[in-house]
C-alpha cells in the first residue's frame, strides 16, 4: 500500500511539474509601448531645440530611437528600478486595469526621463505619454 501511494504521489508530482508553465526571461511586449507621437528632429530652430508636443521646445535628439528606448525599458523592468536612477522603482504590469495602465505609463516616463542618467533624458513633452497619462487618470476606477 505504501509503495502504491508513493508511486501515485510521484506520478502526480511529475505530471504537475510537466504541466507547469515555464518562466522565460522575456522583455516587455512592444505592443504595450505606445508610439512616441513625436519624431526626433522635428522643426529644428538652429539652437538645438526641436518641436515636441503642443509646439514645446525639446532637445532635437528626443525622443530616443524606439529600439534604444525599449532596451532601456527592458533593463529597468528587469531590475525593478530605473537602472540610471536606482532610487526610482519601476514595474510594468501587463493587465488592462486602470492601475496597470498607470504603472506602465509611469515606467515609460521614468525610462524616458532617465535614459542617459539620473534626470538625464528626454522631457515628457517629447512624447504623447503625458497626454496618455492624463487620459488614463481620468478613467473610472
């Protein structure tokens, strides 16, 4: 009896381990990263400034190339903090709740504003992320 119980337990354990989902080290789903809505180098003024959201002056190098931004976002999410500004926590939930969307937009803005160092990056107005944040915040709970 003991042998059959142990055998049954071992078989059940093996089956449950085989059925368990595997956890893979993957980056952020790029589909959850909205387009910047601004193109770097738009309407340069000859003094290093270009046009961001609502015509506000931004550095002409902003926003960064999308692949560079996503790589930085992936590093931040994997670390659970802004790699270039470690005091700032970062999460990137994939759900559709208001809280999940708010956390994602904060992660995007933190990454954008700290992409080259603590506070050394692109301003929020170099993307439409600030506007998206306002829209998300206005959603019902």
